[in-house]
C-alpha cells in the first residue's frame, strides 16, 4: 500500500501564508480484498496513565478527597490574587526555620538542585534542597517574580510578607485543599503540626476553644471543584484522628452552600499519642454536584486529623475496586486492550519514594510522596490496583517499577504478586486481603531511559524476574530517535544477553512516539522501533523484537491531534505483527487543571465527562473491529487509506484520512467486492477545535448519508476529516 508522504505542519511553519491545495477530484482508491497484508487479531488501542493532570489521584482513583494526608500547607492563591490555572502553580513550603517560601510549580517536578542553597527549604519528603535549576527563566505571575523558582519572605513587599507570615504561622493554618467550618459563636484555631504524625510530614490540628456552634474543616474535592454527591446513595470512608480525651467528632456531607445532607457522630476514646481508625458511612438526603465533606467538633476540644478517605459505595465503583465507575467505563468504551501504568513518577521523583514496598498495607498508613508532576502524590492507588482493574476489565496491564529496586526487592515483588502462603511475601499478600495472585503478565523497568547504567539495571532485575517466573514479559523503556542512536548499541547487548539465557521471546521494547499530521509519513517507523527491529534482525538472525509503543505524545487534545492519531493508527495497522500493542498519552485530564502535556483524551469535572476527538478516533477503529488488513492503493499525497475485512469476507471497512485543507473526492474501486449495504461515519472540524463542558459535541463522529450506487462509488471527503466507510454483502 502506498503511504501518504505529505507534511502539512512542516509547510505551515515554513510558508508565511496558508497553503491552498488544488481540488483533487476522482482520486481512485483501489482495494484488493483478496490480498491480505496483515492478520491483526486485536485493535492497537491502548492507554498510558501516569501521575499527571490528576489522571489517578483526583481522577480514576475512587478517593473523592484531595489533600487526603494534609501534606499541603496553606493556600496562598486568594492572598496573592491568583485565579484560573495560576492558582495551581504557587505553593507555600515551610523551611526549617518555619518561614513560608513561595514556590512556583511549572507542572514538571518540585525537584531542586543542591548547587544553589536556600537555607532549610522544607520539602514534602522531609529533605532540604537548593533552588530549582530548571527555573532559569525566572517566571513571573503578575507582580511576583520567582528567582530560580522560589520567592523568599524577604523578597516580598513588607505588607504582603506580613500577611503571608500570618497566614502560614498564625491560628488559621488550614491545609491547602481544606477550608474552615465555623458556625455560631464557636471560635478556635487551626495548626499544621509536624510532630507525632502518622503519615507524611504534617497533620491538621483543630482546636475548638470557646463559644457555641460548630468548628472544623471541609474538603470539596480536587482543587475544591466540588464532590458530586448522589442523593439516597451511600458513601463510605476512613479517618485517622488523634484525641487525648473522650469526645465526639462529627462526620458529614454538605451542599455547596453548607446545607447538611448526611451526618454521623463518632465517639473518640482518650488515647494520647495514638491515631484512632474510624470507619463511617454516609447517605446524603439529596444530590449536589459540588458537595463537601466535613470533619467538625461541637464542643470544646482538640483533635489532630492525619488522613481522610471518602469514596462512593459499591454502586459508584467499578466491580467493587477503588476505581470510579464512570471513568472506568469511559476508558473501557474506547476498546482499550492495554494499559501502561508508568511514567515520570517512576524515575523522576526523589529516591526512594516510588518503591513497591511503599504501596502495600492499609491505605491510611501509606506515606504520600513527592511526585514529578504533582508535589503531593498519593500511594492510595498503585500498580497492584491497576493489575486488579486490568483483570476485572479484561485489559492487559503493563506496570512500571523503578530500576533502582534492589534485586532482592524485585524477587520479593514476584513472590508478593504470584507466590502462595509457603512464601514470605505471598503470605504477606494474603494477609493484606488479596488471597488470589495478582494479574501480573508484564513488568516495565524504568521510564524513558537512555544511558548505560539503566541497561545494567535492566539486566540485573530482568534476570531476577525470569529466574522467578520465565513467562513474564519484561519491557525496556527506551525511546528510539534514529537508527544510529547510541541506544541501539545498548539494546544489542540486551538482545545478546537474552539470547544467551534463552529469554529473547519475553523481551519487549516500549519506544514512545509523536502525533503530528505528517509523523506517520516520515518518522513513525523509527519512533516505534520498527527500523531498529530490522537492524537487530540483521545482526541476530531469527530474532524479532516485540514492540509495544505505549505512549503517543502530541501535547494537545484538539482535532489536529485526533486527525494525527487516526493517521498513526491507520499506518500502524499496516505494519508487521512485531508491533503487538500500542497506546496513547494521556488518558484522563481534569478539565482546566492541566499544568503540562495538555493531551488528555477523556476530560472530567466533578459532574461531567467530556470526550475529546482522539477518544472518538479510538472508538471508530475499535467499535466494529475487523482483523484482516487488505491491500489498498491511492495516488493522493494527502489521503491515507486503510482497508480491512472480516474473516468470512462479507464485511469490508475503509478508513479514509484526509489531511488536506480542502475536500477530496475519492472513487472507490473494490476488486471482487460488491456491497449490498453501506454505512458512513465521519469527523470533520477545524484543527484547533475541542470539546468543552458547555459544548461537548463540537468534534464528534456523525453519520453521513451516502448511496453506493447513486453516487457512482464516489465519496466526498471533507477537509481535515476522518471517514469510516463500512460495506457489507
């Protein structure tokens, strides 16, 4: 089949004025249904999910509370006049002298360079670092100038410095994602304490001092966007609270305006120094799309809250897992076959935060960690939860582990996942409430690694994995940019070693690739590792490197990305079966809360799911999947054609991708195939078009009336369009 070799984006950047294509009429699309090119049993539809833009913590994870461990200090956004996404960027950190430091988060790490010292800068992981090296641009937000990514107190105007000090060290220290509840004449104080905590580095102390009424805190979900509450349906949760005396604490669900929707009082025992574990169940009397969860006192007393968890009952979770049902169903509806749960949280957060032994045991006793994209990340949802979700959903999970796991810890991981009660760690898994083995089929070591030490660690850890279980696929995470790239040398050594130990069939490469309109025409063979595979086959006769490129990146979710994604999928479907799986980044995204990589396919608010065009492209490829790719030819440089048929030969589907800015008329020449019925579905939009909560159907597939006979086999394909023509005998 001829591929389209035309670069729209390249010319747009070179030419000062828009390109005008000549109208292409009667472009012949010749399809030979008798010539099968590839027999591909399942769609190349996959999802990459990582700790970015609240895909898990705030998204798929059933936890409805954000700021579960009270690690975040006070919220400076109102004081600083920050609105929109700017409010996501500035954080208060306390140094070791208890001074507030304003820190700018560009969305890519809170990692600091020790080369430039800031005295006692307090970090979520308890470490002190210098100013961040990556912030050489000295960003500004309004009048705030962040030198090296931080603003020290002495760098602020005197009045603002005083206000910030009062906010961060006074009697109203409320953790960032929480707010005071103060009803009646009740008065008291809020402190963020760092001594005697259960998880992380700080906890929230609430002191009811005098007056009558109610005093406490509430949480309104992800960046206080609201918690969607369904009236008449139960919610359940856990609190860890310390109390030195007997007293009552009140747990409640409230409306956006503060109306009480459900409440439970819990008796606290007098247990100085001990965090009591409290389970609760609440059923709101009515619905509210922007509800709140509150913890309050109604009498004088002091409590310290270190952890809060709230989730829907089984009615709102996917198969009783800690997974939000509506987001799980949205993901499954894409036709997803593989989930990669891996990314920068694996290899770019402070050591040793991301280790599997930090991810087990009761959720309320796991320590939060400093992520790469999120400064305060949760181990509430882990690789183990993703394996359970994959098994329940019938989706293949590939989870990443750090290359800095020790060999012994990796051996323990295999036992924990697959071992029986005769093994130490298998026994631990059973005691942790998971009697059956985990759905462990593949392990990816590291994320986007390039240098020699990684490949040494890969061999060390893969050797342990295969010694424990030789059937597990072990996945390299190494992006192949060009065939002559130095990484090929390292991969050759890995292949040579795998051959020597008889494990070459369980070696997999995950090389990440791009999504621009012309990428499929010029770079995709290199990007996903197909060219590297050819080179390896020459040096190692009989060897075929299995390819799972699980992260297509495009940094947008508009129709330009959707169309490029369609072009990539069409091209990959024609490739050899060495290409086994593929995936797209990112899967989820909290609406209007992204910091970087604005490419989520499924956006969400507390009460709405907004599907973007790449999601619909996946649906169009997977909904009526046909396995046999057959020969199709087209002379146009801007029309990509994929043809597929059913095994019984009665159904033929054409995928037509027009990347030109003008319509194209295609004349369909089907050899030995005469359809009796035809169905046409198409997406067409401007390249910058997106779906929004207000207009969620701007870019969606639409059925197009078209008659095979009356139109003389000719179909008009709109500019920048993706059209699926399904023909049946």
